[in-house]
C-alpha cells in the first residue's frame, strides 16, 4: 500500500474534473517505470464497468492539460484503463467501498508459514485491516505487514 507521490497527486488532481464530467470514478493513478519506459496510468471505474470509449475519452481530455502543466520531467506513456476485477485496494476510500467484499491480503513476511490470506473485509482503520476467514475467525494485519491487498472474485468464502 504505497504512499501517493507528488506526480500521482498532481496527475489525480488534474484528471478528477474530467473523470467526473464523464461520469467516471478515478480509482487510482500510478507513475511507474517498466524496463526503460515510464508510464502514467489512470485506473477508472463507473457503475456497470468501463469500456474502451471511457478510456479514450479520459485519455484525450487529460493529454493536453498534462503537457501544459509540465510537472513530469521524464518522457512517459499515458495509459487509461480499468482497475479490473481483482483490483488493488490502496486508498482509504477503496476499503470503505469494498467493506464486506472478499479480498486477499499478501504480507511481506510469512505469518505461521503463510504469506497470503483470504477473507471478507471486515474492518479498516489507518491502514490496518481485519478480515473474517473461511473458518469465521477474525484475522488482523498491520499496515507495516501488508504488501498488497486485492479484491477477489473467484473464491467461495
């Protein structure tokens, strides 16, 4: 659960009005290096799911304003996409929206020989998470233990 950088914060602020105009929810913004290339990725969502037209609309809307604002020194590739069914939960509002949904919690280090846990999201506070596992037991994880949290849609809990 990474902290938002200045670049992603500015990119989010720039895109939010456009996303709202198109009826989209800006799920996340990532600025990442993959190989030799940098990518600025907007992950968008809306009721009923997003399509290619939604991605194209936001991409076209933010392209010129991003160039004008010129707050990214590196050359980068702009991508707009859906966060997908197994989306990462990283922002406090993600956890609020997904309360009661099945998630996986992957830890940096194994706990009792297990590094990934599955359950229903039961509580979230200041980055700390509690799930209810398949045995109806509550398991709690601290922010410092957690590597990544994802929504899951293919598990019977």
